[in-house]
């Protein structure tokens, strides 16, 4: 059985004191919650990773980064390498997020390089794929997803832990959410691709998260779908009460 994963992507939000307040409240609530079978990951801005990882050492959540460099080291101002993360005990890292693809013009080939760097450092990659509104309306969602999977995962064995997140770009930060049926359809396509191009065992084991305006009000109906194994949560993860409520819902499912 695959564990459910509830991951919070804070994006570029919160001050240092706000992070401390969040973690104080969240850890207190989490300690009173038996969440066996539900992995909890918090991905704050890089500036707060050390603080979050300090809290994680005395708690039961994991700390993840929001991006990683495709380079190991060198003259790359502002970049952070996978080895730097692993030296801090960071266990997860998001790559391929639609905002990185859009604003930083990241291509699948670059995301593939980042994936390799994370795997070499035994950091669990959370690899994002998803279509824009224009692509969905053009009826090419399936082709877009399959092209992204091929471009990112070509030659990857899935022998190490990998997480995939389906994030319909049109549902990120818009308040719109794919219906459970729409989300399940794409999650099933992703799992079938892994089965056909990697192995049936990899397809059975890989967690696939939904990442498009998931919140306390809709998490239950989304993760009740057979191929949805949790969420990569944006706005709702910034509120400790909302985020812990989502963890508790996942535990009850």
C-alpha cells in the first residue's frame, strides 16, 4: 500500500517570525495526531529550511525544498545544490513546478537533470507535471502530460523513491479545482505511463499527488480516488489549522 503524502508548498510567503509561529502551532497539533500511513512534508522558502528542519528533528514531518540547481557546485550565484540540501538533512525537493516552467522558462530536459542530482543525493523528488488552460481547452491534455513524463523520466529506473504531482496549471492559485473525476483521469494516465515505460511494480508504488487548489473542503473527495495519493498544497498549507485539518482528513480516509 502506498502512503498518502500531504505536502505543503509555501512558495514565496511568510517572514521568519511567521514561520516560527506556524511551526510552534503545527508541531503541537501534529504531536497529538497519529498519522501513521500519512507522510507530512513542509516546503518553505530556502531561507527557512534550517529552521524547519530543526523543528522536524523533534517532530514527525519531513522538510522539503522548492527547487534545486542542476549544477553540483561552482559560480552559479543564487543557486542551491542537492548536496547542500542533503548536508542539512533535507529529505524532499519539488522540481518542475509550473511556476518554474512559466517564469524561469524551465524545460523538461533541465528538470531531468535536476531529478538526477536529487536522486544521487538520496533526496525524494516531487516532480510536477500539468497542462495549462489553453492546452486543456485545445483537448491536448493527455499529450502534454505524456510528453512531460517522457522528457523528465527518460532512462530513470524508479529504484529510488520518487513522487509525481499532477498540477493542472489552470487550477493553481485560482480557486478552481479539477473535479475528482478529472483529476483521477490524469492520475490514471500517469500511473499507466509508469507501468508501460518503467515497470508494473514502479507504477504500483509511485505516489501521485494532486496539486491544484486542494483545501480542507475538497481533500476527502479528491484523495478518495484510486490513483490520488495525497496533495501538493499551496495556499491552504500556509494556515496551520487548515493544514493540520487536511492531515487529519487524510488519516481518517
